[in-house]
C-alpha cells in the first residue's frame, strides 16, 4: 500500500506539457484585386489551404472557393456592384482565420475598393477550466487503474 501511495504521488507530479498550438493570420494588399497571404503564427505559409469568400449580399453562401498556393497566397476581385463587408475564411488542418474586408465607396481611386480590416484568429489552446477537467480525468484514470490492480482476486 505504501508503494502505491508513492507511485500515485509520483504520477500526480507528472503533468502534461502545454501543447504548442498555433493560430493563423492573413495579410492582404489591395490593387485591382485583393491579394491575400495566409500564414501560421510561426510564419510558415498555409500552403494548399481552403479559402471561402462570402459576399455582403449573401453572407451564408460562398461567393467563391479557392485554394492557396504553396506560399499561402491567393488573389480575387470582389464584385464592385456588391459594396459592404466581404468575409474571407482560410482553414487548413484545424487551423484558420477569418477576416472581413469592407469594400465600397470610400473616396478611393476609381475601380479600387476601399478596405477596412477586422480579423479573428482560431487557435488550439485550452482554457483553464478545460485544463482542470483534463487533469482531473487523468488523476481519476490513474487512481481507478491502481485500485483495479490492487483488488483481491
């Protein structure tokens, strides 16, 4: 019994290291088209990532779907007859980001959209309450396993 308590104490001292989760970011420039570059937080390009573009007139149906190139880049030309908030979502392997680009009459050059940026980033980090639940589940699993093997046949 004494060695089991010592083993349990040693086991409880081994907590998991935090995962190296990373989010994604999107940079863009505006010329006659909108050029986007999607990267992970590490700076690595999101190569071959799925890109979904939503128009302001129908924000629930994709206006266009694309795939980034090996450098994480795409370009598209928004429909000038649809001014407003264009949403661009880039995702790959559970990581992604969403930006909105305001295209409309803002005093820009003829044929050039006026752009404002809002961005959200999706990451794979856990909240403190999720970490407590995971740790509690691990402890319960270790204790339950120890009690199972200690029982008398």
